[in-house]
C-alpha cells in the first residue's frame, strides 16, 4: 500500500509539476527522450512530443527522469521500481548531462557540491556513514529502448542475441558428420526494432550429402502506438537437397502485441508477400501472396526461455499452394554467457515446386549457445 501511494505521488509530480521545462528521460543505455510526460502506468511512461505524437517508454529501461531542478532516480530491484529524488537549490538539473553506467555510484555521477546541498543524500550518509550505495542494480533484460543519443559521448546501442553451434561426428560401421550454426540478433529501441536470424546446416552420411541448407531473415519494425507496429521482412534461402538455388520472400504489413509483459510476450502480424524462387535448370517461379506470422516468448523460469514463431504463407490464387515455416525452441542459461538449446525447425510446402521432394522438412537441433 505504501509503494502504491509513492507511485501515485510520483505520477502526479510528473504530470503536473514544472510545466515550463521539457521532461528528459534517460535509459539504462544512455539514450535520451525529450518531451512532456502526459500519463503513466505500471509498465509505461507516456511522453508527448512534437506533432502530437506519443512515445511509450517502458519503465524497465528508464534510469533517470529530470524536470527543472529535480532528477528522479529509478532503481530497478528484482523487477520492482524504487524512486529517489535529487533536488538542486540553484540552476537546472538535466538527465542528459549526467554520465551514467550501471556500475556507477552516486558520488561518481553527481558533483560533491551538489550532494552536500541535497537533504536526500545527507540522510543516506547518516543512515550508512562513509558508504555510498549503488544507484542501480545490473540490468540484463534483452528488451531495451530509446532513441539515438543527441550527445556524441552517450553510450551507443548494441545488438543483443545469441550464436548457437552443434557438431556430431560418427566413425566406425557408419560415417556421418553433422554441423549447424544458428544465430539470432535483436536491436530493440523505443520507436523501432530490428531483428536478424540465420541458419547454416550441413550433413553427410557415408560420404553422401544429406543436408546442405542456408537461411537468413532481416526484419524491421516501426512502432506507431503502444502495441501497434508496421514491419518489413526479407528472408532468403538456399537448399541443395531441394535443388533450390535461391528463394526470397518479401513481406510487409501491420502487427499487434496482444501480450507484452516481463514473462510472456505474444504478437501477431499480417500483410502481403512476394515469393521468388530459382531452381536448377533455370526454373523460375514467382508468387504474390500473404504472410501471417505469430510469435511467443515465455520466460518459464529465470534461466529458461520457451519461444515459438510460425509463418503461414498462402497463395490466394491457388488455395492448395501454401507454406508453413515454424521454429520452436527451449533455451536454458547455464551461465550468463552460455546456454543449452533445443530447437525443432519445420518447413511444410503443400505444393513443392521441385520434383521428388518431400512436402515436410523437419530438423531437430541440440546446441551450445553464446549469449551477448
């Protein structure tokens, strides 16, 4: 009950105090968002910007909020928000002028002269003489946000993701070699997201090639509302066994995040697509169609993630011509950087273009991954 009262008081301060100055929000990665705080709830801080646009910034990525002579310090402790307020007696305080890293301490961030004038920090010293506590605990969640920093010395956003690899060698009565590499990279920001994933798969049995496949997809999402976004995706594939020299699937459309919490995320998207395929013997095939995608991320345990994504690609002109591509996986973190992964990757083509090719192509992978 006490925490709820503090949160309500903070929201009142953000929405009604100090209208003469713009609000400045700084993320844990050093990105800056400027505007006017118009509302807030348990998940998002809503900031009005030029052109009557609204920017939704998730609390979990906010480190500092400033207005006129005050800075709110947002402390994330086990997914709980705690707020501290620093007030200056003269001049303005701006979050964008404060250098910050997750390992910094209060005494490193603010000048000693400012600290001495702050009743809040003076009280801290009385409770714990000679010690200054960390402003923030380390934040490791994959989803981060913000906009491009205005200052050159601000920290740059980095791609986050994982690289998984597996190798199986068999000698003796049978000789077999299987190797695979799977990658997933993500750059998630306040206004837009970028994703890249790739798969390399090679297998031989008794010196006969049984798998030789390479795939990759690049996707861009542009956020328009809190949950609504538009996207453009380009995927490419090469498969020797299917006699496929090159397949390209381009798609764009609208998506919506139906569930967006810390532990469970679900989004769905749909739009037109165009498929270009080139097989051996110069066989070409093009198909305009649709693409319907669904994505689920479920954090079952703090160290275990289940994910599922599926694309359905029908051709409106031919109801029997459709493809279904899915990727189901379980990722368990052994350490902060290493993980054990299980994947079931499935492709189903109801009307294969090449002869003597099975409709269903399923691959199960067991890999060790490096997370960054």
